[in-house]
C-alpha cells in the first residue's frame, strides 16, 4: 500500500470510562423512573484500600472470585481469592503476607462498637435510560438520549429480589403478578426507584413497576449502542491477576493508581466504582 493510501490511526478507546452511576439517595422518596436494558451482572465486590509506595491511599474495587456468577443463584466456591485472605488476616489483627499494602476500611461508628469490617458487598447491575434526564433533553434540544441519560443502576439484595419477583425468576413469584424481564427490548418496562432515608437497612430501597410494556424505540436502541459493557467493567480476574493488579497500583505514581478494578480500563474507574458503592449506601 502506498503512503498516499494510508490514513492516521484512530485513538484507541473504550466506553468503560463513561460509567455514570445512578444515585439512589438523589432519587429520594419521589423516585426516579428508569428503563433497564441489556444484561444483568451480579457481583460480590471487594472495596479494598491500597496504601501505595508513594504514600497515597486509594480504594480499588475488585470482584471476588470465590463465587460462581454463572449459576442461577450466586454461590460460594473455592476460587482462591487473595482478598479473602487479606480479610481473614485483618480480623486476626495481622497483615497479609501476599498483599501487605492492602486492608479493608474500618466500619463506621454508626454500625456499633461490635461491628466487623465488611469483606464484600453484593450488587446486581444493569444499564438504564434515566427517563427524567431523557425528558429534559427532549425539551431542550429535541434529542431525548445523550450520554448523561445512560446510567448504571446497582441493586442491593432487597431491590434485586423485587426485580426477580417481577421477572418471575423467584420461587416466591406469583404468576398472576409477574411481568417478565424489565430489560427486554420489546416486552420490557420502566421501573421507578425510590429511596427512603428514614427507613432501616434494606427497607430503604423500593422498586415500583410501570403498568404496561414500553418497548425501546429505534432511536433509543441506536443511542444505547455506545453504553458501557458491564461484563467487561465487572470482569473477574484470576488469583495471580488480582495480586498483579493490586501490586501495580501499589507501585504506580498516578493519582488514581494508574489502573482500576477491571482489565484495560482508564485511570478513573476505581474512583467511579467507589461512587457506585456510595450511591447504593451500605445497607
């Protein structure tokens, strides 16, 4: 090929840096209407503090590999997760020999004096269209879907069980009240997500389904094509890869550790995933 026939190489990028997490607290008691789409990704996530060689401390988010995420119910397995070993050592007042620069955050005082550190936190994650943002955009510029409309919602246990009931994917599901998967492109529907700050624990999270199916429009399907790939975002590593990943963070000079919780992701992902956990609260 002649030089005149060649063209500049495009920038190599991915959409993993575009994660825009839905904030349950912001939804409040008025709630926020969203339209799920795509795959549901379940993970138990470690939120681990890394004390770097340069004196900085950051939080890295790593999916625990001691669970089988391919089964209908996520069940524990012997995956050799090194962060479970860090957790066990910390409970004994010891430092891990494998990852001596890693530790879990102490529980907040509000949990009580006998509270233990949290090893991992469950969430079921899905891409959504935020309907309120979509409506605002439509009024302002005639275009209903922009990047800020596309968000990721993380459902904790109680809210996730409600989704399963709606989908008929629960032993307790009543066939007269099931609606199917809300993320289905044709038969899916909107759900309203409500956060009750005055209620205890998991009772804070409420999910209400819309009355009828709301198929994705052609323009919506086109717009969501650039959505974050949650399977890649929450990709699991092997034991050795986790150790290597956290060691690289420890040795790095970057503000955000130079890496993040998923492979081949830009520097800010760990911070954004921590924001996701903050958005879910710790109930």
